[in-house]
């Protein structure tokens, strides 16, 4: 069954994404618990919190890479009836980009082929997105020899080419220098501007300020607050978040 | 000492002169073993990947048996294939006994578990690196098999070479199934075995040197090629 890549606004929608009392535990130890959240189309949502708070896990639970041990992850849009849409209309970019041992171009064409695009369509879509992230000149290069920043831009380009309705980003610039970080942020902002909902984690508070529409703060496996970004950075509601912003929250 | 130097001279002479008998023996050895590697890999690689990516009851037992089968004694495999191909056996009607086809069959049985067991490990390692990303892109484990085999091609070539090494070097299975018939099923290893038992040690040794040269040459060429490709890919 092939899928047309219709413009975002013309496709049946997958969002909102609703988490109802979601928890995940291993061997009786709860890593996250009692998480009730909803994600709707709009400005990027930033997930902040100290190391080990469960940020990456939360993203994986939302994306469906991990099944919750308690509660439910529910896609409420009409497209959720279609398993194809559930698989193909969301994407994720990981902290350490996982690139196939192929050319830059082939890395982007790979998931497009899975979505039923023919060779010509794959090629033109892949080249267009490489152009947008500034990697068109490297299209024939093996992906694994790119620099860290280029690899992460490629991973973002691959996700972008899929035109997901929601894109999860797990610390996409954690290992990058300031210049590469700025490029990555520019790409994220462009993806958000095309209508894709961004949900991302970061440890870079400056970055969070620049990108966030709203902020979810996680602490010890639970959500302590969800606040519009402008408000969060000036006057966080929870004690944990206040301590975190002042650098006093150690774990 | 005398035998060894004599053998060196003789082997050089045979190789330089392209001795037709030698060429036929070498040609058959390569044909049989390469065909067996091709078939063994076509079965072993996907099977190893399947074991790495799927979870089913009895999978662990499967892996244990597979690993054990890497050490199958060639003579026993030869005997079993002989029984299957002999006139009263289940495949007797095909008339494959004492033909190169029968020899290929026996070597496929020897090689497939080696290729499968080694590729299982390689693909399992690669899958642990790729799993989240491939699932995120929408692949199911079954669909990921082809992707992982392609992306693991450099490491997997080791499994294929190990299979080839086993095939080109073994004598027990093809001796029994092929019968070492001059001009029909005589290979380098069966010829060495025959010349040794006939007492023509120099000829046996010369064949041995040719066999070693070919094996080392093929492996060296393949690994040089593979390493160059691997470096290009940064893999």
C-alpha cells in the first residue's frame, strides 16, 4: 500500500496525543509514573529536567518505541484509526544520530522508499531537504564519515523528509559545538514552521528559551509542571524547576 | 628435507606450466567450494539474521544447535549425504552421487551453520545499534533483515570467508560423496590425500602448496577489497 505525501494540512490528523496516567517500571522500580499530558499542534514543547528524570524515556513512550507498563498512550486524531499513519506520520531523532552505512542521499531515500515513493520522487524530495539543511554538496558522501554536526543535520533532514505530524528530538545538539548547535536549532525552527509539532529534550537552557512554546518539567519520573515558556523561565511554578534553573537541583 | 625442496620445485613447475591436470583439479575445487559458499550464504545469512531479530520459543535451543553444528565432522556429513544420494536413498533417483553436485550438497551442509552462526552474532550487534532508529522509521524486524544484511556487509564478509575456508580445505565429505574420480570429482584436497597414500609425497606437497597459495591469495584479495570499501564508507 503506497502512501501519498500530501501537504500536512491536507492529511488526516494524528494529534492530539494523550498520555493518561502513564508509567513505566522495570522489576518493580518505577522510572516514570502518573504522567498525564497532552500534545497538540503548535509551538515546540520542551521537556526539561535533570539527568535521570525520565526525559528520554518519556519521548520513547510517546513515540511508541516502548510500551508503558501502566496507563495509556492515545492518539486522538482521526488518522489514528490508520495503523499506516501511526507508523509513518511520526518521527524521532536521537541524541547520537543513527545513520545507515550508505551515502547521505541513500540515508534519506531509505525511509521514503518504505513509504512507497517511487525512485524519482525519492530523489527529488531527498535532494530538496538536503538543500534545506545545507548538505546537498555532500549527497554522495558516505554518511558515516560526516562530522558530528553534519551527521545530526542529516538525521534531522531524514526526519524532515518524512513530513511527520509530530517529531520527537532527544537532545539533538548535546554533543555539538556552538556553531553546529545553532545550525541544528535553525533546522528545528524551520521544521516547526512547516506545521510539525516538535517535542524535544535538552540540557541547554538557552536553547530551550529560544525554541520553546511551552515547557514540561520532569523530576524523578514525574511531571512537576507544564508552563508556557515565557512564564517558566521567569517564574517556574514548582520548587524543583526553580532549583533546576538556579543550578541547585542535583538529581 | 629433500621431499620438501623437491615439492617446491614441482609446484612451481606445475603452476608456471599451467599443467592441464592441475588446472582441472584446481578449477573443480574452486567451482565446488564457491558454489557451496554461494548457496550456504544465501541460506545462512538470512537465517542468522532471522535468529538475531526474532523472538520465538525454542530460539535459544536453535542457537545452541547452530553453534554446535559449526563443528560438524566432514566425514559424518559426507556419510549422511552419501546415504541420501545413494541409489536406495531418498534422493537416489537424481544420480548425484559421485558428481560435483553431490559434493556441493555436502559442503553446503558443512558451511551453512558456520555462516548462520557467525552472521547471527554480527547482525545481533548491528541490530542493537539500529533497532530504535529502524523501528522509528517504521520498519518491522522482518523487514529490517535485508537492511541489516546490507549494512553489515563488511563484517558479514568474514562469515562468508570462514565458510569458504572450511569448504576449500575439507576433504572428508567430498571424498566420500565425490569418490575422488580422476577428471570428474578429484579436487585438490582429495588429490593430496590420494598422492600421500600412494607415496608420491612430492606431488602431494606440491598440490598442498598450490592449495595454500590459492586460499591465501583469494582471502588476501577479498579482504583488501573489503577493507578499502569499508574505509570509504567509514564503517
